[in-house]
């Protein structure tokens, strides 16, 4: 998880924003894909990732936020991450190709999971080993 946080911090910089929801989401995606062997198409972020992130987060009162609340936080963080990648001209460095836009915030979770786990951008990893998609 420390490597994942370091990658996300390297994108955002020293911001006060709580990035833990995105860090946890990427960590869970890594576990699902690289430990359990699920393909990206078999992972449903609303069912497989967001509820687990909600269980890992606690409010000051000790309660856990709802998966719906967590999903909104992760989606905002993913969109902010994409905006930061574009603004700082880091898209190719972290994703491996110059993209104009992402299809959904879930894409950032998977792109960062590949980068954090393998140490190479998503598209470079897929070009080297297409079996990672299946």
C-alpha cells in the first residue's frame, strides 16, 4: 500500500486532500487482479471495490461511511487525478500513451493499479504481456 500511496502522492503532490479512498481502491484492484487473478472485465468497482474501501475507512465517530459515499469520493479523486495528470503533462508517463480523456473514473483505478504493482504504465504492460487483460 505504501508504493500505491507514493505513486498517487507523486501525481497530486503535497495536497491536504484525503487520498486514502483512492489508495485503498487501487490496492484492492491490485489484489483482485494480481493476487486473485481476476481480469479487469470481471471486476465491478461498485460491488467488488467500493464496499471494501468503505469497510477500511472509519469516520471520527468510529462508524464506516456508506459504499455510495465512498464511491463519490473515489470518483472525485479519480477525476482530480486525471485532471492533474493532464495539467502536469504526465499522462504518457503514468499511462503509457497520450490519451485525450478517460471513459470513466474506474479507468484511473486500473491504470494506477498496473503502474503501482508492475512499475510500468498500463499500456506498456499490456503491449509487453497482453495476457494481463484476461
